[in-house]
C-alpha cells in the first residue's frame, strides 16, 4: 500500500482546524509530519511517532492563517507532500491555547518587535590574567515583547488564557511581523494592559505589553482532537441512536474519528 498524505479543513470553528491523514505506513516506521508556508515550518501536535500500521489521524490547530499551507511527512527517510490548504480567518493574528480550544483575536501593534537572544557563554574573571577564560555554550532563541490590542470580550479571553499558566501559540499570516515565523510558541513572563487613549471615551479597547520567552511544545507527541463531544452532541440533539446507526452504517472507527460533524 502506497503512503499518502492528505489535508483538509474540517468543522466550523474560526479559525477551523486542518485534519491531516497519513495512510499506508508500515508498523515500526518512524514518521514526522510538519506544516509549512514560505520559510516557516511547525510540527503538528502528535506529528512525531512510530507507526502501528494504522491510519495516523492528526489535527493541526496551529496552522498559519490566510496563506497556503503545505504538509509534509517524512516516513522512514522518504518525504511525502499534501496539496496546499488555506485556513481563512477575518484577522491577521490570534493567540490561543496549545489544544486550540481557546482562541483570542488580537491586533498586533507596532513596538518595533524587540527581540533579545540568550547568550549562554560565561566570562570568568581570574586575578593576574589580562584576558579572562571563557566557558563557551550555544546560545538560545531568547524572547521579546509583543504589543497587542484587544477589543471587548477578547480582553477577558486573553486574561483567562494567560492565567492558565502554560505556553501560548501565536498564529499569523506570516507577513504581519517581518523576520518572524508565521507560527510560534511563546511563554509569557509578564502581562499588563491599559485602556487605549486618555479616558474611558475610547470604549473597550485595551493595549497590552506581553514579554515572552520562546519555547518548544511541552508535549510534542500528543495529538489534539479535531472535534470534541460538543461538536458531536449538537447535530445529534434532534437524532436518535437509530439515526446514528443509519448514518454511520458500514463505517469504521477510523472513519468515525475523521468525520466532519458540521456536515450533519
């Protein structure tokens, strides 16, 4: 059986996830599935593993926005590529949780996008030496600070997201911030916001300063779900289990797992 990699938009969430299916792998083969647009590449949650011989079902809730995205699978050293898909969204950037269940629309402000690399080498002072010895170490990506604006309910949404304490995903269209990947993982280190303008006449728009450190996915081998039980419950509210049996007659559980519930 030939190895195939396909990608398709699923569901009605905004922005909607991309479901990626890897078929035809042999048990014991290693695989790595990534998404990319332009010079930006990111690993899909659960996209690194060892095949059991079954279909690999992945959901990418972290793809770039409003730009063609191509998925690539490297299986036992051989590369396979999907047709491009585009996740359309009304804005140019969002901050969200790792699983994509919390999404906050934000406007990225112009603060010159400050970045600071983390230089790990240590200079040691030794009496009697005109030049110090140095312990050399590879540097790190460091971090920076985002300038954000939220409007209305997005302010509370961002507060709730940040108070969860974990890393957040920054998703953009790849052009709104130059020299930055379209998708990145940030660990906020501090967060503050204030009303835009000098008085409350400006309404519910808030400006944020969000310092952060760049981090890796803490659970890179853990896939996320394309849908949750709420997605299943909504179309089944007016249906019985007999209706369910009719709709899914002849389907396998793999097909059940990949079904787009927004179709019902």
